[in-house]
């Protein structure tokens, strides 16, 4: 199977430089919004509360198949059309960049640190509520800082490294299929009365396609820690080996444990979503009293890990 390292490197550079422009979003929204609209239609059409568990589970499998055939078909057609055009590779890279999230993730997490500076705890709570599902009213200063850092680590995997991996392996269609699966999991892959059966296929498939990305994310964070003063690469690796498998998710524990170890923090632990308290394990050997300054340290680590990802893609392009 041919790899696409030059396409990946170009897409990563474009996204890091310009992100997804706000005027473009205002005019046409975002490809993930389009995918989400299709998922919502499938949920409405196929997920009936009067059906039994097994029937809803089967229709959930059907919904995922329809989603992947639709998104994959469109992505294959677009990639084929790009390759017929002069400089089509650049158009394909620009389109692929819309499904990566280096810049937007950085900006959302940096907004939490800015919230602390300009609005105190309430300002930070408001900013962190944009990137996490937990109840912000229950979060004190260390909990807000941990939530931002945990979101940075986990979404580095889901929003940057995993899609980059599938872009490398499958080109634009591989990336689009990954984003369809990941979006479906975020919308219907929850253990709620409505989606426990219907979202089963989306949740299990998302676990599968994120396996390589989560492990690679941990390695990138360990490498970034080795390059960063004040971060501890050895402790990051030890934390991954000791704690990653203890997380209730088969994937989220890898980047979170690496980030915790690198910054000498403890991440995870109990948290509240709405009115529900979730008893998660703690990851990392350090302190739970994270500070706004730790958000800045995490962002430095993140930027260097992104640079390593781009450098790795360029090396593969040269060697290929």
C-alpha cells in the first residue's frame, strides 16, 4: 500500500499556518459539520426507541456502513478529481488540512490560560467548557487546569495524530473515513438510553481506528519532552508504561499518561459530567495541583510534538 507522506506534511504545514478560516466557516461551515448532519439524519431515521436492543444495535451497524460508504465515496471522487488538475496535490493537501486540528486545538487550550489571566477562575471555567464535557461549576483552579491539559493530550491524539496517521496510510479518503468514524463516536457512541445500542458499532470502531494514533501520540510527547527544558522524558515513558492501560478507554490513557509524566502532574481522576460523577483512575506520578502556568508548559510540549510529527512526515517523504 503506497503511503502519502508528502501530502501529510503539506497538509500539516497548511493547517498549522492558517487553520480553518472563520470567514470560510461562516460561509460553508466545516466538513465535520456536514458529516455530523448526515449522522444526525441517520440517527433520526434509524434509531427508534420502540425497537428492541438488538434491532437498534443492528440499525446502528447499518448507519455506520451508510456513513462510511457516503463519506468514502465522496472523498475518493474528490481525491481522483484533484489528481487530474495541475497542482492537484496542493488542492488535495489543502482539503485534507481542514480535517486536522493542530491550530484550533492550540487556540482553544490557550484560551483557558488567557481566561485565567483576564477573567480569573470564572473566565477559565467559561473557556474550558468549550473543550470538555464536564460540569465547569464543579471545577476549582487545579481542576480547570487539569481539564485543559487532559483535553490537549487526548485531542492531540484524536484531532491531530490519528487523522494524520490515516492520511498517511489512505490519503484523503483514509482521513475522511477516520473523521466520519470519530465524529460518529462523539455524537452517538455514548452509553445513554438512546445510544447504548445504536452507537455500539461507532464506539467500537472508533476504539479500533484510534489504536495506532494514541500510541504514536504518546511517543511524540515523550520525544517532545526530551527536547524541552523542565519536562521529563524518562518519567513520561515510565508513566505510559505504568498507567496507560489503567484508563477506562483503550486509547485516551496513552497521551494523557505521557503528558502527566512529562509535566510531573497527575491527570484524570474523578470528574463530574452534568450530574454524574465518574470515578476515573489517576495517571502520572506527580501533583494534582495543576496551575495556569502548567497549561503554558503543556502547550510548549504540544507545539514541539507537532513539529516532530511534521518532521517525521518530511523524513518519510524524502526517504520515499
